[in-house]
């Protein structure tokens, strides 16, 4: 059985001169394989900060994070890249594609980092792009892709990592309703069919019904949890 991701009193405080800003406060959550979890809340509520702590990008000020049985809090900074490589994939609102590389080449970069090179990397990249509906756009540069297509490339790149935990920061924020729903359907399919855990930070109420659970954040706290009923 795959161990969950567990936080215990996870807190992040930023110091601005003599002023302390509590971005995330005393968060206790458990995330499991096969579920899609939405982090909702207004700008400044702590969604992205929490997502970055789950992704081992930001260190918590206090509390603990256990990632698939690995206690992250207190680990040396040098140990974190290997954990991110093994367990985590990120999907960003801004896509973060290399403009001089085709869709296929953008996905191949991640595969090469994981030791797959040459024709094997290209074949796998094309398979992943086909999975997200981009079979006809694999050799296009980002400038020649729509916003929805760029986001699908970003998803294919996340899939290339073959990670059990996928973290997405506002993945539908730049998309129209139809493309936003398509992106969420892809992420839900990943969770249900491949037993990935998908966590999405968003304020897009249009996609709320696609989540198994919704965690509402305000002022750094999770103030409400709603589970979808069958």
C-alpha cells in the first residue's frame, strides 16, 4: 500500500523587517493516491505557499511533512533534489516551456534528466503528448500553440516524470472554460487510472466539481473541508 503525504501543524512565517507574516498556519492534512484535491481561497490565502512546501521547494518554519514515509523536515538541503525527482511533478500556470524547443523537445528534457535518451526519449515524449490530445502539435514551438495546448504540453512534461504526486498551481487560470475542463479531466484520469495524487491550488470555481476534496484556505488556515459525494 502506498503511504500517504501527511502534514502536521505545517507553518510558514515570512519576516519582513520587524514584521512577521504568517503565510500558512498549523495545517494538518493527509493526501492519498488516486485522489484529486483542490486548494481554494482568495489571493494571499496561502495556497501557493502550501503547495511549495508540499513540493519541497519551501522549507516550513515549523511543523512536519512526511512524504511517502520520508520525514522531510530537518533534511539537509542536498537531499531534497533527489526526493523531488523521485516523487514530485509540477504544473505551473505560466507553463514554463522553453520557447526555442518544440512541444516534443520540451517533454524530452524531463525524460533525459531521468536517464532516457535518443529515440527512446522521443518515442515516449510523443506517446505522452498523444495522451493529452496533442498528436498533431508535437513539432510546434510554444509560440504556435494556444494557451490550452501549452498547458497540455506542461501536463505531458509532468507525466514524463512518472511521479506519484502532481502539484498544479492555477493550471486553468489562463484558460477558457472548455480548455480548463479538459485539463482537469486529464488530471482526474491520471489520479483514477494511474493512482497518482493530484493537488491543485486554484480560485477557479468553475472546476470545483472535478475534485474529490476541496480544502478552503483563508489567512493561512484551512477553514473548511468538503468531500464530493458519489
